[in-house]
C-alpha cells in the first residue's frame, strides 16, 4: 500500500521542499548536482526534513544506480558485494546509508578506500551530528550538511499538495494543529493527514487529536530542535542552574531522545567544563553512560537526573580543555619542539624520579612553553598544592 508521503515525494530538485540554505540555484551543492559531479555527502538533522528524498533526487539527477542501506541492519559483505559489482564498470553506484551514526568504526573503515578513490559515492543520513558519531577519516573525505526543520510556510505548501491529491477539506483549527504538532517534520504531517483522510474527507481538529495527542519529534515547537535543547541543557549545567538543566533534560526525555545522545554530551561536559575542579564528575558521567545503555527507559531518567544534578552542582573549570587547545594550536602553527636526548627511547642520561624520592629536576622540553593555566578552583587547587610539594616549592 502506497502511503501519502511516498505519493508526494519530490523526484527532482525543482520540486524539493525546504533546505534552501543548501538546495537553491545559487548554492554550491545545487550547482554540483546539476553538473553531475558530486562529492561524498552526509546529511544530518531532524526526521522528515528530506534527507532520504534528496539522496534519491541526486541519484536520479546524476544518473547513478541507487542502493539503500540502513546502518541498524547493514552487513559489510552486502556493501562489498555492491563495490565488487562496479569494480570495472563505467558508472559509479550511489550508496545511501540511513541512520549512519549507528555504523561501527570497523564498518566505517570499509568505506574509506571507496571514498578515497571515488569508486562509489557515499551519502549518509542521520539524526545525530556526524561530528560526534563519524570518525575524522570519514569526515575529511566528505561534505556535511545540516538539514533544518521545515518552516510553517514549507509545511503549508506540503499540506496543500496533500489536500489537492486526496480532495480533502481541512478546517482552519485542524490546519493549525497539523502545522504545529508536526514540529517541522513533513513526513509526520503527511502521515497524520493520510490516516485522517481514511476516516473522513472533512478533517477537523477533534479527529486529529484522536490520532495524535502530542507533538512529534522532540516534543517542542517547530522552531526548536533537539540540538537546541541539548545546547540549552549544557549551558544551564555550565551556569550551575540545576532546575533549568533538569527541565531541558526532561524535555529531551519527553521527546524520546536516546540516552546515547544525552549521555555523550554529559560525558563531554564533565571533562570540558568541570575537569579537575571535580574529577569525580567524569567518573559519574561515564557510569551514567554505561548504566543507561543497559537499563534503558523509563528507569534511565533517574540516573540521568542524578548525573545532571551532580554536574550542575560541581565547581567548574575548563583549564584542561584550554590547555590541550593551546598545545594543538602551537603544533598546527608549526612549533615542533625537539625532544631532549635524555628522554628519548633507549637514551642515556635520564634521571629516574623514583630513585630521587619521587621527583628530580630535569628538562622535558628543549624550549619553554606555557600551556596549562590552572583556575585554582576546588580540586584543581589541591593538584596545584601537590605539584608544589612534589617540587619542593
């Protein structure tokens, strides 16, 4: 049975709705598609914003064979079979991988040679930000585009297409409910219209409420996204506002956000924003990540809440975060300092600190470089005291 979303799915760039920041005649990606010369691409953003649709349009426009895979069930042998089929072919296949954030590192590595020599074009789609889920090697070989929630204007255009296709009458309040409750998700809007139309050709709000009691997506208005909620939660944690952090956590949970998405951000926060001001914060965040993977919802909400309260209440320091960024900046700007001979592998002259009571003065860099600047906050102050005592200051 063909559903309404598939019936109205655009088949060319001119009919594609949304994402005008990347799919517009003036934009680079649009021009590359029209020139039939496309790079590897990864699309990420909320469901129902056109990621799969655009991949199919690209395949059709460029004239490539299209293969669909879902990372939740993908097998490496299936990928290799496709790659082998086109080994000496004149045309390249387009491999579309949905839920690409679920690919393991080993599965991602299988894609690298193909991406390197362009024997196939890889397009991935995900609701997760690929900067967190894909390896740097994969990201460096592709272009990443964020898909934004469809606006009310764009949803209205899709709704009008559905009304015409199914010859419907939709009351004004019902239209508003459809637009608001779909949260920028075109597919969710069409699915609700589709099943309501099977019951009555005149659609009112009461009928829609029987089918959908709550908004879809992240459970918030279409102007928001789970990235906005995650950002709000992290900024509230950083500002030590326990109630605000809990509220945004609850919004994420209520919207059906995965524990993996939430806990990954809590672990990063514990190290980046608390660090050694309270090193136990990282332990608790990692324990939260591990335990919630096993337990799942609804009980995981308790563990998440405990972690959020602890992180918000902890002293904050980003000293370690700033220090490694300074080190990387120095190196990337060409400052490569020679390693002192006495600490090289199999070198002589190295003074073994344990033979000197735990510490002995000797050089570990041939040039002075100041990277770490302690905030002298909470447990960081203890670490500073330890260093001073170790060195006899």
